[in-house]
């Protein structure tokens, strides 16, 4: 059994010890983390895996496989896979929920009104509510003159910081369309707040509107230059044209600024951290990073750019390299896999198998395409179509079940003369509607019947449709000489044994 170690980042020495332990663990398994699931069949990846592992995992239940990313092992496993999973678990950075009120004394999240929350889904609304309160607390503690929202997107965070928390905000994004949407959205919100101010007699109150700038932040120097920007002061701040020359926005040197980012993608979070170190105007960085797979990496990307990974001297000292496939793998959520049920897990494994088999088609018949092209979510689209058909068939069965209800209602009217026909019809309709709603809930949340029907259908037919859709997505014309059936027959035994579990 692997020793369960407790690592710490309390000191530099302890942090380096943790980094070295991770590097030492990863290096012997580079063949595994650098493998891509789409090449499972093409490169015969299973041949690099220990036979005991294959035998153990191929016979394991789906529910147990879904728990592996969370570090959960089974007692009957051989020692080797147990040690692998448990050692990996001991190296993972903990994700306990912090008490934000202790970290940020002025942390006071508020529920967004319908005007500010327009266009946000529930997840985005929650993120903006919490992060805006954190940024506001930090800006107050740092006495910041302004907040720069880096990678602002459609301006959700920037507008809440400006209108709700009354902060001066500059919203920066590389996409001009996002800037236009941000400005248009800010104008609608401004009208609402000004109407509220007039209604309650506070028309002289200062109202902040985020300033928007279109800028593709490709370097540390670009972001450092933007940190000298201070918001235009006035009773009501007007957003400047998004296509303005960047130099027009540079003013007010010596400002105290906070950099904020919600889903700051790839190298953007790294650039923000470097700016904190090198630019004295920046007093704090609050960033929720994302898309770590898009980090540029030394030795894997253009030598002219500033690499996003490795960033620290500690990681550089152990010569740790990752690569695109391992960074993709690192973005997978253990909690997501753990939360999947048996049927949803099987569906995911099946879609991975389809994609890996489709790679065999590309390799054999379209070698000019290259390695691992993206074809979008073709498998999920096929699955949705299949589930819709199943739901429709279930509904038809339900309708046939209720086809005799009018006659039953007539019999009830005859037996109970005090019940009016209109009332009886309403009751019956409600019953049908209730059962149909229950059916949709059952089909969307519990896919047991779907799974049973899927395993009894011809998976080859689904695979062929998957391939046809993928070829169209890549702009390739399917030809009659493609032997889809032959390729499927070669991979079908592995699909049945559920060996493809790595994503």
C-alpha cells in the first residue's frame, strides 16, 4: 500500500519538496499521460500498459472506474494499480472550501437583480456574485483607484463591479464583438440605474460605467502598459469607442490598481501574476483561471513568445515538462466523473471509443488530415438524437395507454352523476400531463432504459453515423471504398470490455 504523505506549501523548502515529488511520480508514467485517447486504437496504446492493470480494469464495474479520478481504489485490485492511484491522490493539491468571510473581512455577496443578471445562467450568476464581492473587498482594503477586468468577455463582472459595487472599472478583451456587447449592455443597465436614481431622488449620485478597450494581451509589456490607465472621472462615465488607439487610454500614472479575471484563459492568468510582480501600480491580482491546457510551454511552442509554463523557478529546477495531451488530461474534473451514473459513464466511454475508432478511419483513408483534429461534439449530438427518439417512443406508448381514458371518463360520469363532464376532462388531462412530465424527468435524469436500449441496438450504425458526421465537419467527402464495418469489427471487442476510460 502506498504511503499517504501530507505535503505543504507553508515554506519554500516544503513547496519545492512537493514539486519534486510530483515530478518524480510523473516521469516514469510519461507514456501514459502523453497518450491521447483518440490514438488508442491507432497507436495500440494498451500494449504499453501492464497486463495486470488491463485485466483488473477491464473487468471492473463502471461505477468503480468513475471513482478512480477521485483516488478511490478497490480492495481486490493488485498492488501496483492501488499504489499508483493512492500515491497520485497524496500529491493532489487540496480543494477544501475556504471561509471567504475570514479571508476577506468585508466580503458581502449580494444577489444580482434581474437587470444585471440578464444573459447569465445560474452558474455564471453565482460566479459573478461571489467574485465581485471578493474583488470589491480587496479593492477597498488596497484603496485601489480602479479595477482592470482582464479578458472581460461580455462584461458581466465589470458591470457588476461598476454599477453594484461603485468601482471604477476598465474592461479589456481581445474580441471587438465582446466590447460592443459590453457597451450596449452597459447602456441598458445605466438607463435602469438612472431611472431608479430619479425615482428615489438621488439624481446627483455618481454612476460608474465600465470603460471598454479592445486589446489582445499577448505579452507582459502590453498588460503593464494598460495598468497605468485610470478611469475617466465624471458624473456619468461614458465608455470610449472600443476601436480607439490604446495610447489615448494611458493616463494617471501612479494609480493603485487591482487586476481581476473570471475564467482568464491560458497564459492570461500567468501574465496577470507577472504584472503584479513587475508593475508597482498593481496591488492585487484576483483571477479564476481556466483552460490550463492552452498554456504555452517551453519546448512545445513558439520560441519567440513568453512561456506560460513552467512559471516558477521551482518547477524549472526539476526539468518538468508536460505537453499538450497531459495538459488536456489535467483539465478533467474528478468530481464530474464521480457524479456520473452507470449509464452516463457508459455513454461517455462509448463516445470516446467512437472517436478513437474514427481516428483509424482518418489515418487509413485521409492521412493528409494530420493528428487528432477537432470534430466538435459529434457523439453528443448523435446521443441527443437517439434519446429524443426514445422519448418519442415512450410518449407514444404513454398516449396509447391513455387512449381509452375518454371512454373511462364517460363510464365515471354514468356512475357518478354529480361530476360534470368538463371537470372530469380537466382531471384526466392533468393526470396525463403529470405522467408526461414525470416521463421527461425520468429520461433526462435517469437513463437506465436508454442504456438498455442502446446496448441492444446496432452500435455499428451509430459509429458509421458518427464517422459520416465527423468527415463532414472536417470538410471531407466520404467515399464508397471506406470500410467502416471492417474498422468497427477490429475495435468492437475493446469497446465491449470498456478498456477506453482515459479521457
